[in-house]
C-alpha cells in the first residue's frame, strides 16, 4: 500500500473535538461510466470509554479498537413495536444518517423524501406476505438506481410476537425487517455493481424460522467487469467474545435479541472475471489491555488493535505495509488511541494528546443559606 491510501494527515484532527478521524483506502477498482469501487476503513480516536469497558458491553468491530468498515443500508426505528404506524426510516451511509419522510404512494410503492432535500426518487416496496422480497429503490440525480434488500442476507431481521418486541422464548415469533443492505447499483447504461453479505441469524425461542440478525457484514462485491472483491473473516479469540445474554442451561432456547460481532476481518482478495487472484490486502493485529488497575490484568478488558495493513500480488509479493502504533500504557492521557503511523516509504506521522481543562464547567457549586432557621430540602447522595 502506498502513502496515498491514507487520508490527509494534516487535516485528520477535528479541531473542535480534538479527535483523530482518519480514512484508510483498502481497495480501489476503476469501473465504467462512473461505477468505480472503493473500499475504505475509518479510524476515530474517541475510544476512551470502549477501552475501559469489558468486551461484554463494548466489543470491538471487524478491524479492532477505533476502526470501522461501514456499508450502506436503510434502517428502521420501530420504537419497540412492529405495527409500522410510527416507524422512522434512515438512510445510513457515507458517514451520514439521513431521516426519510413519507410523502405518499406510487403504485404499490411508498414514496419518501430525505430530510435534507435531494433530487432523488425514494420508493419502498413492502411485501407483507414475503417480507424477504421487500426492497427499497433510490434513483439519484445521475439516473443511477440503488437497490436495498430483496436478496439472501440483504435484509437484517428482528423477531416480534403480534407486534410486541422484547425478550421471549416463545416459539411463535415472526421475523420482521430492521435493515435493508445495499445490494445493487445500476446506472443508465445497464452497468451494475452487486453486493453480497453474510449474516449471523440466531433463532429465538427454539424456532427454526424466527431468527434475528446478530451481525451482518460484507462478503463479496462484483464490479461491472465481473471482478470480485471478497472479504474473509475469522473467529475472534474466546476472551473477545462475551455474549451479554446466554440461555441458563445448554439446550435451552435463546430469548434475547442483541447485536454482537464475533468475527474479525482477516484479509480481502480481489479476483479477475475468471476467478484468478489479482492481489490481496492483509490485516495484522495485536492485543492490549489499557484499562486501569485492577482491570488491567483481566482478559475481559483485552482488546484487538489493528497494527498493520499490507498488499500482496498473486505471487505473494509486496512492498512494506503501513504500521500503526497505539498508546498502550493505562497511565497515558488517551490510552488505546493511535500514536503513530509508519508509511511504506519509512515516513512517520506522530500523534500526541493533551488534557484540556474546560472553563465554566464545574460540577460543584455551593449554595449559601438565605438566613437563620432555613433548612435544605434537597440532598445529593453518592453517584
């Protein structure tokens, strides 16, 4: 990988928040008629709470602490009921979450418009009889059509019981969609990008059909020339996987619906239209526990960190990769945050952090008694 794969280092710090926000280009394929493919990961240094919280409630994502590799989808906020009358829908992608407003109908479709107006046609085609065939279509200014859902693992699921949503081992639950993943982009000339996913669908109440989606991740992207980008994942270490809810005994049905990622991204392979390997991107990791004592010696707080990324050709040859180092002492100002980046050419970018005291933000204030004989009526106990 070359130095151009990383974003502009000098502009990678949010001057308002003081956080590092860094994009990393992993794969880039030139397409036809504007349908290029670019896969990027993103790093954010605001990880203070995550690294001091056990893996049960703050697990790492596919690329470790601070890193994410997002994909585009449309998600629904059901407000804990699947009646559909008060659902809110959001377009999630490109670092934004955009609320969608219902504006009417168009044939069998429900029409929507983005909160911040775009010259798009947004249509939702629900299918109550076969919800796995439900889909969204967004036609953008250039005539390209983005399709969400309607394919195997193109939809993420929840389980309800007569529109009630919660935790239950009752086997009579039914699936309902909670997210529609982007599955296709097609331009005016018929050129197409296709996206496939793998999902961890877990049964509820012992049912073989009522399953909810615990995690969903990109598996394959096929470009306009038939070239494929395939993501390979591996299982995390046992101490990284601490499910917040498990059945009380082995063999008991699962009753809980929660999101939890049990895998990490091992490599990405790019193949030509005949299936021959063109190149691959490899990821290297290490494990650190930066939680303060006494949790510092507890493996439940040990986290995965991305320490290197490199590319190799079909002959397994490649130039030096990009190396990431982190502040791993619990006494550091921002423990667990990125410390330095070593480029393939040998250059190094170094990040340092300082504590900034905020003015006019005291959490303590003394209130004097207005006079003799007055008694306070409010007392604050311990946190």
